């Protein structure tokens, strides 16, 4: 039988959808809802509301960090489904 606390626990960033198990900060990130890339110093790193701009920033960061082109494109596309960006 699965523990309901584990079942309802979010496993990905609500802003960029990065799985928390891929976050370099792990469970030590500042906010349980966001990854360490999206939330620093008590606030969201990208405070704007422009989804396309946020996707561009994420894509460029992923490519700079060595994410292959096709994966960066896929991950960037998926951001639109994150809770933060749903309308």
C-alpha cells in the first residue's frame, strides 16, 4: 500500500518541469515546489510572465550545459504544461 504523502508529493519543478532527482541541490533546494535553477534567494529567478521568453532562457541554458539539441527542444516545449504556465 502506497503512502498518500509520497503519492501526492510533486516530483518536478512547477516552473520548468525538471525532475527533482536531476536537481544538483536535491532535497536541499530552497522551495519544495521549484528546482534550484528556478528559485534562488527566496524568489523565482524568472519573475516575468512571458512563456516564450522563459522557454528561450531555459533552452539556451540547457544547450550551454551540454544538453543535446533535440532533448533541449523537447524539454523546452514541455515547459508550457508546467503548473506555473497553465492559464
